[in-house]
C-alpha cells in the first residue's frame, strides 16, 4: 500500500525518537558543520562591511576633473560642466570649486600682496559631501549664505590666519579677500581626499561672482559614482565636461584602494566557497556513518516489516526520511548557533552584522540535501535485505 506524507514523516522520526542520544550526536555533527559555514561566511562578511566603510573613506569612487594647460594657462571648463556631469547615470554626486585669483589677508594692515600662500576658492554648497569633508567649527556655506560675504577656512588656512577656533557667542571674525571684508563662519577639518582645500579659503559661488569678479568657470570638479561603474564614468567624463575640447580635460585615475577592495572581495568569495564545501562534506559523512550503523542494528526491524508486507521502496523511503530528518534537525540547530555566534562576535568587534542571506538559507537547504544524499546508500542497503536474512541477524 502507498504511504501518505504523514506516514513518511512518522517513519523518518522513528529512529531519532527511539535512539535519542545517537540522534542528538548525529544532529550535532551536521549542526557544527552548518554553524561553521555560517560563521566562516558571516564573520568575514561583517569584517568586509567594516573594511568597505574604511576603504570608501579613502575615496574609492571619487574622480577629480580639471583642465589641462593650453599654452600658458589652463583651458577653462565650461560653466555648465557640473550640470552636464550630473546627467551621467552612475554619477551620484558632483561638486566644484574655482580659483578666483584673489588675495586673502587677516587684516588690511598686511601687505596687499601677501596672501600667506593661501588660495581663495569659490565653492558650491554640496562640496563637503562630495569630498568627504567635515567641519571643526561653525557652519559651511548654505543656499542662504553663499550669496553674502562669508568664508570657510581650510585647516591649514585657519592656522596661518590665526583662527584655531571660532569664538562662541561673539561676532564672527573677519578676513580681507580682494580688499573686501568677509565673515568667517566655519573651519574645516583636514580633508584627506582633497588636500588642496586645507590651504584654501572658500567663499560662496554667487558671492564670488558678485563681489570678486569670478567668471563662473570651475577649476576642479569632484565626481562620485557607483563603484562598479567608476572606470566607465572616467571614460566619458572628458567629452561630457568639455565636448568641444575633450583632450584638454584631465581626469584622475580610480583610487588604488578600489582595486584592493575588489581583490579582497574576490579572495573572500573563493575562501567562503571552499570552507562551506568542507563543512557540508564533514556533516554529510557523519550522517551517512550514523545511518549505516542504524541499518546494521535494525536488521531485525527491517525483516519484521518486510515479513508484514512492506516492500523495498517503503524500506528505502523509511531510512531516507530518517536521514533527512536528522540533517534537518542539525541544520536548524546549526543555523541558529551560527547566527548567534556571528552576531556576538561582530558586536564585540564593533562591526556591522552582515550575514549573507544565502548563507543562512543555504545552510538549512544544504543540510536537507546532504541528508538526502547521505541516506541513499544506507537506504538501498536496507532495502536489499531479504526478510529471511534480516530476521536471522543476531
């Protein structure tokens, strides 16, 4: 007679229920294998997530665009350059600065030709996110203030002008730029990705046009794009920025940190696949060994069932279901154990917890698959026993 699915499940759980200690040890073997797979994928993934954040801070997706000198001076970039670059699909952020060729002085008593080696730049309000910059004090340019005579000092510029900090609750200090007074509203921290900003005084784009005679042509563009498309974006930037003279546009090459990041990701993928395969193999061998011993010990049970009318297919299904049940129990326990271990370790290291979804799902699915494969030989061996051979076994 045909077995119902419920009968198959009951047969599969018959061995684990009657031999609980052995079942627990067998499930523990597969659980350790699955937990190991999740740990060796989850911990490197969490570490990789933390490493990605550090490498991203090095500007792996940041490109710098500037004009190439044509004769004695660089050919200016078009005033529409920022808007044109924004239309490139993978580009996520674009900002710009421009040298306004003005002299900055702390006081009008300083020689009007002594600019302390500092550069006055017109900057856009979205400059800091583009270059990964941050403020030490005060506020950066905003849509409301960029039209007025306000300035933000780079880290080195602040030190040279004698402004290490901004006085709280007092009027903003003043600097003379192009013989006009500008209020200092902010001081930048050092910007590793754009070191030239450290020795610069940044004024608003519109204020530079209105007060300093700025012509609106950017000097440097800072372009961020999707990491996977950095090389493609770099290839189209010259023609996009200056369609008439693309050969006079220089674009920095992608950061070496991007190549290092990709190499680390490739090595991580190969390591994960290798360790996961070994873990599943170890668990499968343990289950197969348990099922072979179970068949040897239960030959009389097999003979009795055959004598009562069970055919070979039902005997095979019984032991195959038992093997899958053992592996499933081990897979559930191993998945829970592995997730807990990864969470605890990553939290202790102050890393973001990152467990690949395929790892947890694949751990459970792999356990079921390994149980099915591991149970094939013992099930076939049990089904080949004749009732007489099985009942005669001592």
